């Protein structure tokens, strides 16, 4: 739970591809009056190239995400509004880059360069006041990815998603940077069920305001 009297400025939503981060970010922003910050997938200049040729574009894509997320965090820390962020800077370094490296899709040289850059950045920023993690099974991820029908996601490999889930679980098990709330997406269909969304709200209220 967040300490009483602490000013809440940064809520972050984390989760695998297709877990419902953008949807929940939008719903929570509307409910609480928070300002949303989304992952810009439509205007990302590397995504299409990355999914077509991962080894060639993995480093460029990850550096783009790192820079984009850093810009968001700087704006949050310098601003005076409560912001909810769709995906965190930590996921890039703890999940996506290591996964690409393990799968042979990012070279050792690029990976080490990336991680050193991330560590330098981390010394300059603060973690979110609350991290909301959307835990989802592989089958739910696939179902939701297919439902939204983004062309550049047609080439996502099943082993890629599975490996990401393993990295996510390991990261969350060891997350010690601040308050953490885990939402089971398989059980709480917040996008389609108002009662499930209300339960999510109750969990968040308990973390933020000590309401049970």
C-alpha cells in the first residue's frame, strides 16, 4: 500500500503483448480523471520492420522504446498531474531486450550496450507510485491479439510470446521498487464485464487510499 500523505503522480500498467494494458489505461484514466500516456504503436517507425526482420531491427526498436518511455517519465516527474502510463521503461530492459538476446535476435554487443544505457537512465528516474501488472495466460494473449487485428502483429511467434511471459513472471516475482498490484486477466475480464472492472477499481482503491 502507498504511504499516507504521499502525492500520487505516476501509475503504470505493465503486461505482455495483448494483455489489455491500453484498454485498462483508458478505463482507469476515465474513472479517476488521470492523464493517460500510451505506447505509440501506430507511429512507431520500427515496428513493421522489426516483425518482418527481428535480428536486423531489434536494437533500434528497443532504443526507440527506451527513449520514448524516458521522455514520458521526465514529463511525469516535472508535471503536476497524476499520470497513468501504458507500459513501463522497466519492461523494455527486464523482458523484451533479454528475450530478444536469448532468442538470438539481438547480438551480445547490442544487448550489453542497451543494458548499460538503461542502468544509466535508471539512476536519474523514480519508479512508479503504483505498478499494476496484468497477468495473463498464453491462450488469452493470443485470443486478444487476434481480436484486435493489428497487421504488424500477424507475424508474432508463439514461442516469442511464451518466452515473454516467462520473463514477465520472473520480473514481477522479484519486483521490489514500489507498491505492486497483480490483476489476473484470465479471471477479471474488465474490458467486457462491469463487475470485473469494479473489482479492479476496488483493488486499486485499497492500494492507493487504504479502502477495502
